[in-house]
C-alpha cells in the first residue's frame, strides 16, 4: 500500500480525528479511504446518469403523455415483482 502525505487546515484535521474517535473508523487513513471510495461511487453513478441523459436526448421526442409513461413504468415494476 502506498503512503501519501496530505496537508489539511486544522478544522479539517480535527474533524477527521473526531470521526475516528466515534469508533466507526479505525484510523484517519481508514476515514479518508472511505471518503475516496464514496467519491468514486458517486462519480460512477453520476457518469451513468449523464450517459442515460445523453441517450434520452439522442432518442428524440416522445409523443406519449406523462400519464402514459407513468402507467407503463408502473406496469413494468409490477411485472418484475410477480
């Protein structure tokens, strides 16, 4: 595992140390690793959402009403849960 030295303002350092004192994290490194994992997951989800938006925009205009779209979505959800 690689080592990285990071400079933080005192309030950030105090915050990280407070998080480790709660017992949820074993160390400040553990806390920072968790933040990086969460950030990566969030960016992955955001990238997937952006891709869906791009695909939706590229697909053109939908002539169905909002009620028709929601009815179709409800039917699809029901069919998956049966």
